[in-house]
């Protein structure tokens, strides 16, 4: 067992703490989002970016309508990756610019996007381009649609090494092979596809990169895009800004990233750059709150079983990490039977599922943890509920609470 805390334990905001402690056991588990903290973070991110860098939010990270609306004043638009996301985001934040990306777009999805007036498509393949061109031609009145070609670029300087998730620089189903660039560009520049307008290049290559590596990747993408020999007005360098679940107090260096992007756009005055963060915008505002049901010892180690589990919060199972958390002690014990409590200093936190993979955090420092105490799992504002296998074992779904200044979230 660990002799040192495996991570720095995060502290909920006062608004989150108050809400978690006032919920009844039957109201747990629950997702609690501090929208004031989200707005403050988004404003700080926006403030670091130069004027000619547009900020789109990748809705796949967390598409809750309240989250989308809270981000509205700070983002230039939203990136969607399916027909379902398109309809959902268009309803939640009507009238905002949308970029439609993702591999495997169906003709029906593309047709619907065109009918809704989406003017920016991230094209992932030559087939994707042909389908879009034909459907754009059929839309009445004819629509001229903006295209960013997504390329799976290799980066020679090693910037992608150590990324938590690589989509580029190796064989993947994402984007176009860069060797096909001349073949894909030709019909967009010779009049073959008159209803499509080549805007530029999109290249989301990896997730989990720090600011220095993100800048290096951005420079490589811009260098490649501006060397294509055709006019390029926009370059989308993607998202993937690192969120460190092992050190929740550590944040992506937005200030350094913004300064680096400013140098990049200053050297290319003809370009508009675009970034598409998701996790790095919303992860920190969300908490998954639950209650300890039981504490037990097995083969020399202690385990706390909590309400819920990875069917609500799949992030630790998906990424193979321990979800950082904070224990909120509850003094009341309303039951006539004895209250189980941890004897040691470290406890592994598991859920209610009938599988050893239902593990939220290993060896968490929680001396004296007791049944009835609350646990608030941090960094649960992105790729959490929306990627989880909700119906496995048919446990109740969590509640959802969106805290505003009226709730004390100031």
C-alpha cells in the first residue's frame, strides 16, 4: 500500500460543499456543477487568447444545456460531432455558430446540418467530401459551405510523445492522409465542387498535452497548412489541453499558450486560428458526490463501497487513473446497527457494480472514513456522466445540480 498520498486531495468550493452536505442520502449520488467557477475559468481562458484566435467548445466533453449556456459569453462557437449533438446544441444555444466534425457522418446528418444552416464542416475523408459536395448542391437554394480539411499529420519533433490519447501521427481512422492533400484540394480549387468553399485545415492530433507541446504542435500544423500552395484563411489546431487527474491543483498554462499563439498569428496575418478545448474548460467545475455505504477489509486492504460507481462516472475506468476526491465527514448516524469505519489511513473507493473494475480511486488517504460520510469526486465536469454505461445493473440515475450565484457560488 502507498506510504504517501497518491494525489493532492481537492477542496470543493463552498457552494459545492454546502450542497453536497445538505442532500439527503436518497438524493445521492449527484452531479454538482459550480457554474460561477465555470464562468470565471472560461473568462480567464478567453482573456489569454489573442483576437485572431477563435475559441470553440467541443460539446462532446459535456453537453448539458446549462453548461453550454454558461460558456456562451466566452466562446465563439461550438464543435459538434454527430447529428444528435447538432440538434441538442442548436436547441440549447440557438443561433450560435456550429462546426460539424467527426468521422463517419451519415448522409442524413449532413443533410440536416445543411438545412440548419451549418456553414463550417470538418471533412475527414475523400468520401466525406464527395457526399457533402453532392448534398450541398441539392439544398435549395444552393448553399456555399465552408470546408476545413482534417489531416492526420505527423509531427517530427516528438511533441505528441506522452500524450494521453493520440489521434494523429500514426494510423488512425481520423482525418485525411497528408499524402492525399493534392487530390483532395484539386476539386475544391478547380470548380468541381462549386458549392464548397475551402476555408482551411483542421488537425486535432492528440489530447493531454501541456502548453509547450501544444504550441509546438500548433506551429507544425500552421507551417504545413501554409505550405500547401493554396490560399488558407483558417487553421484549426484542435483541443486536447492537458487536465492532470493526479495533480488536480495543476492547470494548463493558458497564459503561456495564449502568448505563443499571439506570436504565431502575428507571423501569419492572413490567418485566423481556432482552438477547440472541451475537457480543459469544464472538467474543474463538476463534482460527483456520493455517500459511503460500507467499509470493509479484504486481504490486508480496506475498501469503501459508495453509492453509484463507474456506471455514473466512467472517467477513471476509461483513462486508467484514480479520480481525485475529497471526504466530507458526516457526524449523524441514524441507524441502530454499528457504523463501519476504516482502521487505517488509506482506503480504496469502489462502487456498487458486480465487477472489480468498478474502482473509482485506489489507496485514497482517508483516515477514519465511515459509512455515512460523503465523498465528492473532483474533475467530474467532462467526459463523466455522458460517457458512462448508465443502465448496467439498473441502479438509480444521479441527480444534477447547477449552482449559480444565488446558491452561493460566488
